[in-house]
């Protein structure tokens, strides 16, 4: 389980509160129930209005995706597909069934199962591309919820501060009280901006980054599955898949020179 | 009828007003007729200028779409299309007429009617894609109206506050009056920002979310209708349609193993 | 002539000024020549720099488009094209010349003239698509001018206010004069934000909405003209064109059942 | 030489300074060396970091493009291409060499030279499309530099003002000095916002407008050159090219009726 | 090694600090540990949350790319490809191996190696396009990290300032202390805005500019490698490649007139 999301949030809060205490501030000066009600209540309400119930129900899944999901190792996936390509060429595609059924990646597993079932090439591509599109859309809809929360919460902070100022200035009798009251009003801005920039927006960004990685892996697997179905040479499969990964391509196990001759000789 | 839109708006207003009262504010400090005239009058005027009359007349429909429209259940639609595929293969496409005529989804109904009428495959696709595009455009135009209101209202709030400050500062005689007068001026900002973030922008967002769901269903139905017209095997129809829905695909009723053999044996 | 643009602008100004007077402000407090010079002079200058002379000369046309242009009635256009399709099938395309020459829509007129002239199908499509693209680009360039004015004017307002504050604070001798002087400085912000949100941005938005409607009609006409040239059945032409208009499709005159039989029987 | 860029900048500065003087401000109140160093030094530094040296060296060319470049007259270009089409049909493409070699437009000249050289149709299109793409990219990179300067300069103004306030407030001993010092601090904001909105952003916008016009002409010429190579009838060439220009198409010299008959009779 | 990035950052800091000192500020007024903790701690935390660990680990590479990477000279690359085209036509593609193996550009080297290996034309294009896409994506992901830091740091500055104001105003006892304390609070805004505009955003922009140049070179090389594989005439190869570079095309070594005759005569 990758812990950077939770570590980052704790570190961010520690930096802000630590800086405040270092300046000599008192922690209870940051605790204002009314400001919290306005900012978090308002943000939650705006998010509830913004999305249908069915989407709101995916928030726990979205959080799990952001906090714990680990993307498969791309190099391992390439090796697995290359191994399947070798097996398929040696023993035929039916021999893939045993290898595929145990694979931890469900997209690869399902795709190889369709190869074993003898699904038509174009249909296989079409179904797997639809699945990639559907996964991409699901992740985007996860990220949009947090992005919209990150958009609403600072404005709710401004609303809270303006309401605080209206209250303070409207009932002003003793100018010396002005300072502390304005301090209280500013807490709402603090809550709204901090929640957006330490929690909502970074989580949306993490979801999008992880989605990018996962979609890239799925596209790589799709290319690999189709190549296995076509019975392409394992070296060629590796070469194609390695092209998806810029960093890898200089360190990939050297393709045997002259394999094209072997290829054409077969 | 899904109630989240109306519940969200009420909850949002409750959070803001509740926070204000908790701080000790008085509710009549938030009621300023002049600020309301500037913010809401100005926003309505800006929206009226921004769109032709014919679009403005769609606002009630847009509100109904945002507040009450419920998207069809995708799983049920898939089942219905699979049933139609089974019927069509067994009894021919003409037998679909009775099933289609009673279906609550008008897009499916109309599409199946065209299949029954023997409409040409490419023409059927073209007409249904035009309809999907037209529905998408209609929803976008609904959302745009609320988005533009959500863009204008905070600036109208700023205009109201600046006008209030001009009035207050321009006729300043007694500094002790300054506070309450500025409080009044800030009310316009409050109205503008709150209306945008509790009402206009979340409604625009809800319209877009519902449109996404509906368009996705229409695309799924289009694929299904074309598959039925082609006389594809119900299992294959289900497999295709299920690919549109990422969550479903792991729980879908297991496709009978070896159906491809049956398929090719037919 | 649709009056919503001019009515909207007057209503918007009335709401702002009315709110100001209601609060007890005096109208001459809003009249500041220097602020007007900075905001409107600066905005005009920025727009002049931003666009070549040839584009600036289209501003009167753009205003006419925003204030008075009325889009053709889509349903009437569909009926006219269907009538032409009927005539063309009965009497040949040459008989269209008399119908086309009087039609108020110049795009339809010109397209049908090309059909009568026997222009090649692909060439006809290519020329008419180029024209649609050119009209779209012309409208976009109209809208861009007002959008850029709406972007510059609030910043010119800020410049005016900052310059006012520099003047006021720089020569501060009597603190009691501060209030009225700052009020004067704020007028520039008021001018800039109000001009952008009551005039420039809504006009840009109106131009874009009208352009959308007009382009949609042109695309519908293009499809209709090509269908007439192909000699398609009037019922089919109507069905295609109606697909462009989501609201219409449920109320369109019922397509005679069984027309496909007639069609194939011909 | 079109002078609107330089005239606009001078007019914009005159409007701002004029408004300031009208209010009774003193011109030396606007002259602050330190603010200028922060805003312009900071903006130049940020631009230098943002772009590789090779791009920075194109700034003089970009300025020349924005200040003096005049786009070719589209109608004249159409006439020239139509004349070439007539010559080519009458005397063969080799006769174009003399006409092309003297043409002021280098893109047309070069394209016609390739026609004379007998370059293959698809290769000609490919090479000319690559050139259009390269010119478009060059103009975009010109505009990006000024856009980024227009993005940095207001934030440098804010930095300057904040630094001024830190200095003023940090060493505050005599409250009566506060006003003039804050006035000085605000000068940085004034510089940053004014430079962005009177100089940087409008120049970027002008570059993009001119680029649009030039690219549109190049696309029109490309279509014309290919039509000449194909030996198309001059009337048809004119009809095609006129479709690129919405305003022209209603005033274009009337195409002789019945030219298609002549056409097919040839 | 191109030094503009580091020079720009130093010059930017010098301009800001120089302006501050010129105004009479004291350098230690700008040094606030608590503000630095809030702004930089908060920004780092937000970036850590926003990206998976694997992406964060690429930051050193991204910095190296922004600070030291020099793009290959395009004209030199064109000459090299043209030379290879000449060699390949004279001595066959196998003779390219010796030329390719020593070339400093790894993309050209690898592509020519694949030509020598006799890789299929379409497969070669597909693999090299995948590599270009992968490099583009890598650079984008570099830039995104700095862009997101540049987005978070000003808001962290605002958070720091608001926290400072809460502390100051909340414990206000002596109004004369207000000024220096607010000055301290503003330091956070200064840090956040300056870091974003002198460091984070310009570095992101530099990465994108360099990526554009590099991708353009790769696309040019891809076209060149495919042309060499096709055995195209060196003059034609040069003409194609030169079309990628707008500035060059007027100064390119003149293509011998009449080469098409030679070409077809071969």
C-alpha cells in the first residue's frame, strides 16, 4: 500500500499548524465551529447538488483509489505478456488459459480468456477499447467530485468571512473589539483555502495521475493481447510494448540481433 | 423522483445561515433589498442579454431536468436489449414491434421501431447519432445558462459592494457609522457568491452529470439496437453492452463458456 | 426584430442604479469623467492594439448581429426543404430553380442553385462546408472582440482605482478627506466591472448563441440539399432533418407507416 | 505599414495618464524606479527562464510581425490564382513559371514553382501542409512569449506591492507617513497590470489575429495551387476560393450561368 | 550547457531584492522562518499528495532537463539524414549501420538500426510513433509537477498570511504593534507568489518549450528515417525535412533545378 497520500496530508497540516505555532499563535485561535459549519457544510451541500446520488455513492471507492491503490508494475506486465506470447507460439493459444486464469491483472486475464475463447480480432479490440474508455470515464468522474469540492470550498470560505465581517461590522460598538472578531471571520477563509489545497485538489490530482498510469498499462496490455492473438514473435511483442515506456527503452534486454532473419525463416 | 438537488440547496442555505446565527449574527442583518436588486436584477439582465429568447424559454425544462429527472437504470436497459436480441433471433425482427411499443425509453422504442420498419443499417446509425448529438447539445445549452448565471452573479455582488462603498465613503461624516454601512455593502458580495456556489454552478454541474449518464445510456442503446438489427447472438450483445459499464463487468451473469462454438455451429 | 439584447442592457443598468439610489446614494456620485476616460479609453486602446484594422471595422456588423439578427425558424426550413424534395422527385431538379430563387435563406438558395446547375455531389458538399466554416469563423471573430473588451475593462477599472489611490494616499494631508477620495477611486472599478458584465461579455455570449443556432441550421440545410440532390424520398428527408432538432422530433408530423414498402416499390 | 499597434499603445498610455492628471494627480507620483525594477526586471527574468535562448532571440521578429506586418489582400490573391488557372489551361503549366517568379507572396511563388517542376500532387500537398503547420507554430511561439509576459507582470506587480507594504508596515513609526508610502507600494501593481493590459496581452492577441489571417490565406492558396495543378476550370477555382471568405461570396463576380455545360462540352 | 534557466532565476531574485533594498527595506525583514515553513512545507506536501511516488522520483531528471538539456541543432540533423539518404541510395541500407551507430541522437540511431535490420515499414512507423508519444508524455508529466507546485504555492502564501492575520488580530492589545505584525504576515504571500512566478511556473514553461523543440525534431527524424527506408532521392528528403522549419526554408541550399527529370530518368 502506497502511503504518500496520507503522509502528504499529515505533513501539510503539520507544516501549516507548525508555522502558526512558531509565530506564537495559539491553537484554539484556529478552532471555530461556526466557520467549520459554513465551509464544510456549504461545500458538502454544493457537492451534493452537483452530482446525482449514484455518483456520490462512489466517493468511498474514489478515496480508496486515491489512498491505497497501487498500479501494476509495467515492466512485470511486459514480461508476463512476452511469456504468454512465447507459450502461445509454442503450444497454441489454448495453452494460455492456465497462465491467464491466475494473473492478478483482471484486464489481462479477461483479454487472454477472450483470446482462448477464439473471439474475433476486431471484436476483441472493440470490447477492450470500450472497457478502457469506461475505466477512464469512471476515474474522471472520481476526480471531478474532488475537483468540484476544491472549487467550492474556498468560495465557501469567502462566504464565511464575509458573513463574519457583516456580523462584526454591523454590530460594532467598541472599535478595540474589532481585531479579534475579524480574526474569527478570517478562520473561514483559512479553512476553505486549506481544505482545497491540502485535501481536495491534491486528491483529485492523485486520482488523475493514477488513472493515467493505469490507462497506459491497459493500452499496453491491449496491444500485447492483440499481438499474442496474432501469434507475433515474442521479441517483436517486447519491442512494441517497450515503446510505451520511455525510460525503459534504453535498458530493455537487448533484442537478439538478426531476429528478423529468424522471423522470416520460420 | 430524486430529491438531492432540492435537499442540497436547503442544506447549503441552512449551513450558511446556521453558521451566521451561531456566531451571534442577527438574521435581519442579512436582508438587504437594495443588494438583492443589484445582484439578482443584474444577473438576470446579463443572462437575458447573453441568450436568445428561444433559449431563455427552456429554463423551466432545464430546472425540471436538474431537479427531478431520473436516468434509466443501465442494467435494466441492458437486460431489455438482450431480451429483444433473443426475441429477434427466435422470431424475427418483426416480433420486436410489440416489445418496443411499450418500452418507457423513447430512444430505444424509436430505434427498435426503425429496425422493425427495415430501415437501412447505415441510415439507422446516422439518424440515431444525429439524435444523440442533438440531445447532447440541448443539455449543454441548459447547463450553459446556469453556468453563465454563476459567472455573472459574483461580479454583480462585487458591483453592489463597490457601489455601497462609494455611497458610504462619499458621504462619510461620522466615522463611527462606517462599520454598519460597510456591513450592508458586503451583503451584495455575500448574495452574489452564495447564489453562484449554492444554486447556479451546482445546478449547471448536475445538469452536466445527468446528461453524461443519459448520453452514455443512449450510446449503449445505439450499439445494442444495431447489434439486434444485425442478428447478433444475445450473449455477444450483452458482452458488448456490459463493456460500457466498468462497475458491472465483474458481476455480470457469467457468459456461458464455449458459446463461440455454439455461435459458429449455428 | 428581437429586442432582448437592448432590453437586457437597459434592465441591467436600471437594476444597478436603482439599487444604488434605494440605498440612498446620489446619482452624481457615480459620474466621474476621469474614471470613464481611464476605463473606456484604456479598453478601447487595448482592443485597437489587439486586432488588425480590418477586424475592427466589422464591429458595427457584429453589433447588428447581436442586437437585431433573427435566426430562421428551423421548422419552416425543414418544411421548405421537404417541399423541394417532393418537387424534385416529381418534376426533376430543374424545377427547383423557381422555388429556390425566391427563398429568403441565401444559403439554401445558393445550394439549390448549385443542385440545379448540376454541380458534382462531392464538390457541392465541399463548397458548402467551406462556407459554413467561413461563417463560423466570422462569428467567432465578432465574439472575440467583445470577449477581449470584457477581459480588459475590469483590469482597466483596477488600474483606475489604483491610480486614484496613489493620488489620494500620496497627497494625504487631512484624514477626513480620505473617504470621499477613495469613493471616487472606486468608481473606476465599478465602471470596468459593470461594463464587462452588463455589456461586453453578454454581447459576446449572445453572438455565440446566435451563431450556434445559425450554424446548426446551415448544417441541417446542407444535409437537406444533398438529400434533395440524391433524389431521396421526402419522408426520409424529413426524418433526417428532424433528427437535428431534439425538441421537434416527438411532435413531427407522423411519418406514414409502411413508407419503406412504398419506397422499395417505386 | 499598418500603424494601429503603435497608435493603440500610445492612446492607451495617454488615456491612463490623462485620467490621472485630470483627477489632479502629479506625474512624478507615478515614477518609481524601485517598482519598475521589480516589475520589469522580474517579468524579464521570468520570461528568460520560461523559454530557451533560441526562442528569446525571435522576439524582435515577433515585434516586427505585430507592429508592421500587413497581410496580403485576399481578393487580390484569388484573382491572381484564377489568372494562373486560366493561363495554365490555355498554355500549360510550364507557362506559369514567368507569372509565379514575380509574385510577392512567397508561398504562392514556391507552390507554383513546384507545379511547374512537375512535383507529384500528393507530395506537393504534403510539403505545403507541413509549411503551413510550421508557420502556424512559429506564430504561436511568438504569441506565447508575450502571453507569458502578460501573465507574469501583474504578479510581479503584486510582489512589488507586497514588498512595499512589508517595508512600510515593518518600519512604521509615524502613522501619518503611512499614506504616501502605501501610494508608492501601489505603483508596482499599477505598472504590472498596465504593462500586461496595454502592451503584452494586446500584442499577443494581435499576433494571433494576424496569424489567423495569414494561415487562412495560405490554406486558400494551397487549395488554389492544387486546383491549378489539376487543370480545373477558372470559374470553379474562383468558386472554391471564394467559399473561404464569407463577406466576399455575395459580391463575387457572377459565375457565368451554364458554365457546367461549357465545362462538360470541352 | 545552456545557462538561461539558472541565470534567469538569479536575475529575477536580484531584481526583487534589489528593488526592495532600493526602497530602503532591510533584508532581514524578508526572512521569516514560519512563513517559509508554511509556504514551502505546504507546497511540498500538496505536491506529494498530488502525484504517485514513481512520478515524484522523476523530479531530479525534470530539473536536469530544465536546467541543462540542449536540443540538437535541427539543421545539423537534416544534413545528417540527407547524408544517410545519399549513402543508402549509393551503397544500400546496410551501409548505414556504420554511420548510425556513432550518431549522438539516440532516436535517429535506433531508427536507422531498425532500417538496417530490415524492419517492416509500417511497424517501424508504429514503433517510432509510440516512442515519440511516450517521450511527449514523459515531458508533460515533468511539467505538470512544476505547474502544480506553481498553483499551490501562492495559495499556501495566502494561507500563511491569513494565519498570520488571525494570530495578530486575535491577540491585539497595542494598535501600534499592528503594522510590523502585518508586515510579517505578508511575507508568506510574498514567498508564495515569488516562488511560483520566479521558479515553479517558468521552469514548467521551459520544460514545455524544450519538449516542443525535441518532439518536433523527433517528428522530423521519423519522416527522414522513413524516407531513407523508401530510398527517396536526397534532394526530396531535404525538401520534406526543411518544410518542418519555417525559418530555414528560404535559406536552404537551393535544390538543383530539374532534379525531377533526373529522378524520373533513374
